[in-house]
C-alpha cells in the first residue's frame, strides 16, 4: 500500500494529512471565495438595486440559514444509511455552485429568496457528510490538525472572496453600479466550479466495512459522552450570538463604515492563522484543555466588548476574537469525531451542526432583546456568563469521561 493510499485511509505513520483532507480544504476555500464574493454585497443589492427593505433581508437570511441548519441532521443520517459521503458532498457543493449565476439574473427580491434558499440547501446537504469523511480519512491522533487545516482554508476563502469582490468593483468602477453587482455575482461561479471539479476528480471516498446506521435512529445510540458534549455546546452557543452585533458595537464606538470590511478582514486572517496550530495543540494536550481555554478567552473577550469605550480596544478585541474561533471551531469538530460511533459519524455531525445553528439563532434573539432593553454591556456580559458556564460543565464532564 502506497503512502498516498495510507494517508487517505487515515493510517499515515508520519501523521501527515491525507489527500482527501487536503482536497476538501481546497474545495471549501474555493466555495467560500465564491460565496463571500456575493454575501457582503447582497444586502446592498437587495436594498439599493431591487428596492427591498431590511425586514425582507432578515426574512431571506432567516429562511436560508434555518434551512441549512435543519438539513444538516438529515443529510448526515442519509450518508450513514447509504454509506456514501462523496455523492452527497458533490450534490451539496454542486447545488450551491449552480445557484451563483442566478443571483446575477435576479430582478425581484423573491428571486433572491429562492436562489439563496437553494444555495443554503446545498450547504445543509454537504456539511455533515464532508466532516464525517474528514474523520474517516484521518488518523485519530491528528484529527485536530485535520479539522484545523480545513477551517484555515475555509476561512482564507472568507478573506479572498471579499478582497476579490472589491478588486472587481475597482476594475469595473466605470460601469453602471447596478450592473457591477451582477458581473461580480456571475464571476463568482468560476471558483465555485473549481470546487465542484475538485470533488469529482480528486476526492477519494474511504469505503468502510462498518455496518450502516439502523433505520430507526435513537439519540441514545450516540452514547453518553456525545450527548454530554452536545449539552455543553448548546449552553455555550446560547451565549454566542451573531457576530453582526460585534460590528454594530464597533460602529457605535465610532468605526467608520468603510473600515468595517477591514475590521472583519483582521478577524478572518487571525482565525485562519490560528486554526491549524490550535488543532495540533489539541492533538497533543487534549480537546478538553484547548476548549476550556477557548471558552475562558471568549468570556474574557465578551466582558471586554461590554466594557469597551473606544475603537482602539475594539481592534485588539476583534483580533483576539479570531484567536478564539481558531482555538475552538476545528477542535469541536475533532471532538465530535472522537466521540461519535464509527457507523454514525454523519448523524453525529448533523445533529451537532443543527444544534449549533438553532442555538445561535436563539442566542441572537436573546442578545438583541437584552441589547434593546438593558443595553449592549448587559448583553455581552450574558454571553460571557454562558461561556463560563459551558466551561464549568465541560470540566465536570471531562473529569468523568475517559475520552478526555
């Protein structure tokens, strides 16, 4: 058996990332580049070009993200039942790719709603099978590294996409502004197509001899350790509201509108740089210690956001917030892979991602209500409290769990 095949089967003696993991990282990079070329411009396109209001924008995003969250659980279960990951990954990324030109063709807000809905359906279909395939293509000793690598490339796409969009806006500045948006949306189809081609020609599926998930799925089948981790995640996510509140906080403290993309660029660059090293640290010292440190950092940062009085400290806090993301997101995925039964990884990732999305939605509602009634500081302090509570529960859980 050659080295490449060994790596793809997760058996590399040197702890190298296999070809499938690397390719899936590139797939996420190109897909996120495509998506992020559109996403920052979509609110302006909807309100300025199509004439819709902020309420309809909220409806579009609520339906789109809610759909993606719900579908992740179903797609994970289906991939376990069929024991086929690549087909669902291809379907999900392919559906997201083919929607891109239709953003350019939209003439009413209802068109955007349908297209955005279908684009997020693709995300809902692909995410759980993809994360399960990464686990199956990686040795358990380097899962943190693998998921950190994937998050790093995915986040680089979130840097490249807006940068490319703004470059195209500068190159097309002599054109009608309304047509510029449509050209950028159309061009975004190119990196999305590269991602689909990589899946077709370069992703290798690891065929397992493990039996498929039973037709009647029961939560108890995932084990006590997984259920307890899910409980910890829900506690934490109930205090982890939409990051748009951070941008709103920055604007209230005096950040100029034209600097908002730069502020978020700083966050994404730090996030990308930290993700893989943090995953490797979790492989060495354990997921528990890495996540507990991440939760503590989050609590401290949210206290800082609540107390911040000027934009100078906000730049530092946002950069440190990128460190938090890098320390936790890939590591949490590796933790789910550690705890999930081998024949139910798709289900495990799907439930985890669905719980994450629903909890974030609830967190944003709670955060917004606290912001409006008691002020932004109280809202941020609530997020800090939930992170600290999750850390305490995580500590208790890991003291009792052999997995930690």
